[in-house]
C-alpha cells in the first residue's frame, strides 16, 4: 500500500493509477513476477491515500477546506510471451470527502494491452478499455455545480513503429466514445472522437532523427451537431535516440480546425451550441528528458493544442504551457519528486452574439513529494502541492 500524494493537477496513488484517469494512457506494466500461476503473472495492489486541501472546490472566492480519503484496489494479469507481452488491468479509486459529500466519486479503469516487439525493429502496441471518470474541480470544463460531472469512455488505441538504421515510420490511431452521466451534460458533450497520426523519421546522425508528421482528428457529437469538426495538422521536429544524457522528441507545426456545419442560432434556454468559427494555431508537443547523473532525472514537456469545448458559451479553447518534472534518487529506498506546470487557456466564443466576451485562464501548480519503499511490495509517500 502507499499514501496518496498531490501531483500536478490530480492526486496520484503510486501503483494504482490516476485519480482522474485519462483515455489514451497505455497501461503501465508491473515489473517482477508477482504471483505465478502457470503461464500467468498476477499483480494485486492496494493504495491508501489521505489528503487535506484548503480549497476543495478550487474556486477563487469562498474557499472551503476538507479532508479527502482514498481507497484504490486493483489487479493486473500478465502473460509474458518472450519479447511480446499481454496484460489485462483493472483498478478502482474511491474518493470520499469528510465534509462535502457532493465531491465523492468512484472511478474505474479496465483495459487490456498487447505489446509486440519484433527483432527487425518493428513494435506494435494495441490497447482497449473502459474508463469511469469525471471533470475534476477547477479544471477547464468543471461546471462548479452540485456533484462532480461524471462520464465514461470506451477507447481503442493502436500504435505501430519501425525504426531502422537510417529511416523509420510510426502510425498512431485512437477512437474514443464519450458518454456523460449527470448535470445534464449528455446533450452538450456526448460524442465520438477519432484521431490518426503518421510520422516519418530520417537519420541525421547516429543519435538524431529529423521527423515529419501529419495528422487528422474528427469529432462527431450525438446531439450537439453544430460542434462536429475536422482538424488537420502538420509538424516537424527532432528525435534523440535513447542513448546519452539527453533523450526525447519535440515537434512544432500548424493545426487547422474546421466545423462541419454552419453556425445555427439555438432557441433560448437550449443546452446546445450555436457552433463556432474556424481556428488556426501554431502547435507544439514533445518531451525531453535530461539525466545529468545516474540518480537525477529532469523532464521538460511543452504543449500547445486545440481542445473542444461545449460549456460556458464556448466552442473551443487553446491550451499553451509546459510541464517540468524532476526526480532525485536519495538512496536505494528513498526518492524525491518535484513538478511544476503552467497552463494558459484561451477560450473562443461560440457563434451566439449574446454570449459574453471570450474567457482566458492562467493556472499553475507546483508540488513536491517524498517517497519511501520499505520493501519491494510496500511503499509510502508524502507530498505538498500549491
């Protein structure tokens, strides 16, 4: 078991997944043999967390404090197949608030993964799963109504990559069905999202590849059809091979989002959007890792992207920012982690001429965590976040 710790924009319980699971994350494969039963390796796990917050609703005014209790059991089943791997993973997090029960929530994450690693340099990663999640307090789309806005997703992800001595190619595809469960959000936000990317690599040196990437995304709303959209993007960048002290990949490019339908004024009191206008941005993505010593790891992750929105009289918003993370190994059993994130959000109005002026948010978070592993199967953590 392990104590909960505040990490970035959510509470993370080590070895038990995320407080607010995000569709698209590949399942982390547990090391070691676990409980061996024939060809199967079974890894049961349990996380316990206790958090105090002085602003449980993450609001600017009228702040309220609360204690939050976390219980997170789970199990992972693995079937090793030489260089290949098959895993099924199920985890639950029960969040209980001492004072404000309207923030109580149960999240679940069930997923399966097949990872194929061929000797010729080809890797294939396939995953599918079902997630029960929610819009966390203080997030871009949190309505601040009674009860957290909850949702569930069904997701399929596929990735295939081949890297040769002088060239390579990678293809990513993802499809997610979003279903909103309360706060009358289903008409506005239920949708199916599709995304595909194709990236080509060309060797510059023995450790560096230049890359060229093309991608497209499609959003199909169940009821809020005026927000149906198609976006296209192209980018270029560099990838450092996984040797030396600095590794990673970074891309800079251009993205265009077009709405499939012309804006239509909705009746007074309607939950649906009028639609939006074409959006164009400079897009940035990537992650760089620097290892100055064998015990020190620093990660730099810039981002700039378009995100669909269907609340607060908006149709889309642009996220711009950076994530910084550090990990210092203090001994064989003790690790210190730090993180800092800056996130600037620019919301574009929908086409309703009566809606208020465009909204902008500046949010940042800093945190530090100390982790201690008593034995291989038992660890503790203590953290602070601002």
